[in-house]
C-alpha cells in the first residue's frame, strides 16, 4: 500500500497494489487522481459503482453517490449511471469496454491513460469503433448488429467527453517523489487527445 499526496492541495490518497498488478499501473491511477480530483471532488480510486456488475473503474467520481471499495449488489439505476461524471482507466481497454462505458455512462468524462507508449499505439481500434459514420450502420442490414447500431446512436448523442492520455516514459517513478510521497506529474507532462464523436445529423422533415 502506498500513501501519496497532491503537493498543490496537500490532499492524500491511498493506493494498493493487487496481486498480478504492476506498480506502474497503480501509480498511473494515482497520477490520474492528482490531475483530476480538483475538478471532480468525489473522486476516488478502485471503487465500486452501484449496480455496475462488469467493470471496476481505476478512478471514478459521481455527483450523487460516494463510490465504495466494497462490492455491492445494488441494482443499477438510471440515476447512478447518469451521475457518474468521471471514469478513468490506467491500463488496457477493449473496444467493447469503451463502448459499454460510453453507452452506460453518457455524462461521464472517460479518460483512458497508458504509460510507456504513444497515444496512437493504443487508441486506433477504439477511435475506429466510436467514430464509425452513421451511414455505415444504415448500410449494414445484419440483424446481429442491431444492438450495436443502437449503442452507437446513443454514443453519438452522449454529452460526456472521451480523452486519451499517455505517459510516454516507462519510468513512472520520475513523477513521484518517493521520499515525501508527492505526485509531481502535471497535465503538461502527459500527451493528450480529445476524441470528438460527431453527433448524428439533424432529422429533416419533409414539407408538403
């Protein structure tokens, strides 16, 4: 267990390395917390979102509930999903997971961060899936894709942001003062890419 702090606000966060988890992965969670917790005051690390049965966010914040580190069997509600305002991932993210998060948490600012690689090395597949033009769906009549079409339609209308970021150095410790536990990283130290998901075209009505 590591206890780390934001030197700008003197707030502390405790992070725990789980079995099979790399220390870099743990430190990136702490860096995401440091960079965003002032924008999202309820932010915490490795907490359970009520009703979420598939995924545990690395970093999360909500406007209406306090995420808990205890597993919950609470049934998912629209209020919970709508009021998750930040969801951070500090490791690999599949296309399915990216689409599920965009669909289920339409208001969340989703941040996908990796270390030791450039954004283009891990963002392409997700970008391709989320930016797929609507006319591609219209031209695909495969009934098996009906659910995916519905998901993409909702994703195109979501108000939440989707951001990629990269810590290009393999040595994540360069952003941590091990003596004081201070997280040194700033947003200027990372690479960023905002994913602009085009909304669906406006519906036109025929005039008589």
